[in-house]
C-alpha cells in the first residue's frame, strides 16, 4: 500500500504528498503493527498505560524513500482502544485529558467525534479521527 501510494503520487505532474497510517492487528495473537508516514501521533490505550506512536518518516511524495518506513510493533495483552488521527488534527498532548476522554467508555464513533471536536484545528487540512476498540480474548494463542 505504501509503495503503491508513493508511485501514484510520483506519476502526477505536480508535487503531491500523502500521510499514511496503516494498522495491522492479528486478532489471534494480539500483535499489532503500525506504519506511520507524516501523520499526527497515534495512541494505544490499555487499562495500565497510554502509548504514543510517532512516524519515523515523512509523508509519501516526490522525495520519499519507502525503504525507511519501519513499523512500530506492539502486543496487546488486554483490552485496548487505538486512536489514529490525520495530520490536520492536533490532539491535546495532556495525557490525563486523553486518558479521561478515552476511559469514559464511549462507543467508538462517538469517541472519534468527541476527540475531533476537542482537537486544535488546522483549517487548511483534512481532519479525521479513527478509534478502534480491541477486546482481548482469553482464548487467543
């Protein structure tokens, strides 16, 4: 997906870039891989911790090397909420505020809307928040 996006952007006659958050979750093992290119930080919230993930490369575009994209890896051992945000959204980095918002047990669609409403706005960019709830299965391998 990352290579395809990069090649598509290179084929344009003008400079273009795209931020990418690509999330892969193995629901049997709880292993999570997150590829981030230029987007706002992503977060994983568990009962015990809040983990912030930042990209290790810039957005895909004309001056982009796909070889530098490395995934962040994490293993879920309990229920978790994952929050991804586009680069037009700046979530408050106050961990207590974020944790309190996520711990209110909102349905995920409502949580995404709430975080979007509380985000610092960038009028010239897209604004998207995706929230996902992963329930840990005691029968997972």
